[in-house]
C-alpha cells in the first residue's frame, strides 16, 4: 500500500487517521509519501521554522488539533511548539518514515509533481516546490525519464481521476465530501471509494493496439 501524503489537516479526525495508518502498516507493506502539509508540520515542529504557522492556521492546522485540545488556534498563533508536539506525538513518529517519492513498475508515486526541468533528472532532487506543484504547472504529457508515469494527489480536479499520458491524479475530493481514489497497478485501474473503476487504457485503445 502506498499513501500519497497529507495525513492530517482539513479535518478533525487526526488521531483516528493516524491510528488507522498504523493498523494498516501492521498488516501490510506500507509506504508513506510526504505531502505538503506533512512537510510544513515537519519544518514547523522539528526545525522550529515558526513562520510556517501562517500556513497551518490558514490551511487546516486548527482543525487537525481541534479534537486534541481546547485552544488549537492559540497554540499555533503563539507557537507553543512543545505542547503541539505532545498532542501530535503519534503523527510525529510517522514523519521519519515519509519519503519524497517511490518508483514501482512504470509509475512514480509522489504527492504533487515535478517540473518540466526535472523530467530527465536522475536521481530526482526534491525541493520544497515539489510538494506544492499544481497540475497546470507541469507537463502532463511527458513521463519521468521517458518511462515513469506520475501518480499524484494534492489537487482535486474532479471526482473522476485525471488520466494523462504522463500523469494520473488520484485526488478525488475526499477532503471535500468527495471520494478516495486508489490505483491498482496489477489491474491498471483507478478505483474510487464508491466502487467505480476507471481503466488507465480505454477498451477502444486496447483493442486497437491488439
């Protein structure tokens, strides 16, 4: 199981989500990719980059702490790092396991994307912008190293997956009353949490190739 990042923020069920991830990890081989929210929390709490609190206040940090304490906004505004780290102890144990990307078969899984200038970069050197890139800032027709198709989340484009020659978007709006999306590599399908399946190659294209 490969998870594409942003494990907390924008919802209140922080502890339940982290507990579920640990439960899945106990029974499956799990890989956890680092999302932009995870990147910001890490820089804020572990590196004490206090200016990061503006992002957390504006983009879900208050919600993430709301079931863990009575005054999440005050903790963030006043940079109560020690208290916040205590509240997010189980989440912070996950942080060292987070990776920037993973390559499996003909896919490269990451949170957001890579720039056009990085498409032939080997090894891929991540910068902060890689956690925040939007699809319209990338070349979606080209594969990484002309071989690996990007599989990403980060930006909800639709409740149906966006499937391009060089890019597959799995963010189907789960954080906004939409759906979870998953790529089954073996079946070459994107599966939505309501059971709807989307083939990576259309039946017409598959028939033509035969």
